[in-house]
C-alpha cells in the first residue's frame, strides 16, 4: 500500500506542477488584456464616446484565455485531490 500511496502523491504533485505551468501564461495574458480593455473603456467614457456591446477580437481572446486558465486550475485541483487520496490510502 505504501507504493500506491506514494504513486498517488507523486502523480498529484506532477499534476499540480503541470497545471501551474499551463495556467500561468494564459492568466497573465488575460489580466493584461483585461487591464487594457478597462483603460480603453475609461478613455472612451472620458471622451464621451459610446462603446458598442458587440464582440471584439480582444473579448474573444479573453474568453479563450479564461477557458485555458480554467483548464489549468482544474488540473491543479485534480492534483490536489490525488495528493489527498495518497495521504488517506495507507
């Protein structure tokens, strides 16, 4: 049982590292696009212009990046669950 427990822990830690690496890049790009979009919205409100509610390239990119980040976080959660199972199984 020790081998099974250590296997779960090792696999869980590997998933945590992989998920972190996978989620970090899209999250950073998403936050940069979100900040840029907020700056554009502030500028247009100051200028008195009306922003259209249609899809833009940035909004589509933000949706894709958000989804990639969610997948990375799901992988991290799966890794945490495997580590927890590894400690429970003895």
